C-alpha cells in the first residue's frame, strides 16, 4: 500500500537525514522542531517519502485543529518551547523484526517533540523496558535529538495526530490505516507486532482484514496474548502480541509493571528469532 493523493505532496530529496536509522547526526536543541524531528538517523529514501507524506497529511480536520491549538496554547511547563504540532511518523530501525503499534501521539509528548513516545512519562516507561531487553541504547526518551537509537525495533501509532482526550474516532483510525500500511511496506523484516493497548491491537487486525486476511475467530486483546496470523497468499504474516499501554493510568495503578512490559519484549525477541538481550536471562 503506497501513500497517495494530498498526503504525498512532499517528497524528500536525497541526502535529507531523518531521525530513525543507523548513522547519528545530532543537532542543536535550539533548532526548531521540524529540524530536530528529522535529525538523527539516515533512512532509505522510500521510507523517507512515506514519513513526509504522514507529516503532510490533513485528512482529519478535528485532529489537525486540536493539534494546532495545543501547539499554540502549550502547557505551562513547555511554554518556551516550539511544539511540533503535526502528524507524527514512526521511528526506529528500518531493518527491525519487531514493530510496536501504539495508540496516538500525546498532546504534550509527541505532539510537542515530533517523535512517538518522546517527552512524557509513557515514553520513559516504554524506553526503559526496551533498553533492558536490548532494543534501545538508552532508557529514556526526552526529545527528538537526544541520540536515542533503536535496534530491531520500529515504533508507530494507530493514529498519527494527538486526539482530544486520547480518544480517536473509528473513522479517524480507519483513515490512518493507509499510513500504517505505507510504513509496513517499507519494513520487510518485521516478524512480530507488539500492540501497545487495545486500540493498537484492533487497528492492526483491521489493517490485516483490509488486506484480505481472514481472521476467524477474531483474536481478543489481552496483556501477553500471542495471536499467530494466517498466511496471506502464501506469505507468512507477523505474529501479533498484546501489551497493556504504558499510560500513566496503567503504570501508576500497577495494572502494568516494568516486569510485565519487559516480559512481553523478551517474548517478542524469541518470537522474532532474536537472541536474548546481552547480559539478561532468556
């Protein structure tokens, strides 16, 4: 599935460097978010084009209006910062075997920093688990030019714009599936999909059904659930794994603990055929 129409009006020129990949190019944090969010890692040209299409998307008027308003009004703690305020593309290792699918950018997290799970408590909780299981080179995710690199992992969200009250509509989720498909098409090594929350889980199933995959009985979301997918046209599909979302509500109440999330990612390594994280138990 390729992005098309109004969303694919801007294509990166060769040599533009984006923030997810292999060769780090750290930029000064004084640069505006548009530069910081595209700064750290070189990606294949076609994936760059997909990312630019996502950033340019204006399909959902409600979400675009909300993101712009949040970026304009800001949170007091970030009043001196320039918010990203645009759709947020995925980031990580283009050779990843594990794909993480979250819900949507946080209003004062990714909508501020321009990188998913960056700039809020959920991002640090997630990155700490990824660091302990060998997917991330640092345990925090504070801003887009912090030098964070992912290995064998790529992070996207079901919806690319921050929704009011963290609740996208079914129509908004459906419109965003095209972006999910466009990124997945450029991540050919993915073997495992970890859905962070029920919305991410259901969005992946909806995406697979749109591509002709028959899902009966329909897998049900649960923490640690492993749902093998049937082949499509003889081609094996990634295994789907459920994980509670690292929201403050889940982590502060103990519904999701660090050990629970770490266990999901250790299992994801096994399912993807990756070796255990160095220095850690299998």
